[in-house]
């Protein structure tokens, strides 16, 4: 009888330890964060503007925050995902977007500068390819004559 009690207590201790490990692992789930500025895009007062992180795969908003008095923002406790950072005016309309940023491997992205006036690199590549195609067409047409 005493052996059964010892085994029962041992099993209870093992189950309790296993559950505690599972609970602590679930509680320590990693979260992501994005920090940066929108000084040049948000007209003063900056506090009339806000920034939000949108999960680009699911379309859900991961978090929203107001710009501080210097035009800076910090979005923390985001579930790991790929996020676009959107600048919103005082009416809640999107002024411009930066990203997307992959926050699944690197969980913190600092130094995001929301800049609506810059031309995305992809547009430069498309423009260069189009220009090369036009040049090749002109050269081919003039050599055929």
C-alpha cells in the first residue's frame, strides 16, 4: 500500500511539473514591435496623426498608437507576422504606408521612417526595365531601315 502512495505522489508531481512547463511556455510567447517616426509626413500637431500595423497576410490590425509630440511612434506586443505600417490622419484615413516588414524572425524593427514622397524601389526597377525595352525597340527599328 505504501508503494502505491509513493507512485501516486510521484505521478502527481510529474504531471504538475509538466503542466507548469507548458503554461510557462505558452505565457512566454514572443511578441514583435515596430518603432519609428513620421515627422515629415504628419503635419503639426503630430498628435492628430496615428500609426497602425496591419498584418499583410490576414489584413487584420495588429496595433494602433498616436504619434507623440515629436512625431515618433512605438507599436509593441504585436503577434509575429508581416506588417505594413500605416500613417493615419485625424479623420482615420491612410496617408501613406511603409513596409511590409517581416516580424516573424526578427521580432523588432526600429528606425522606420514613414515617407510618402519617396518612390518605392520596385517602381524604379519597373521604370528602368521599361526604358531598356523602349531603347532596344528604337535601336532595332533604326537598324532595320
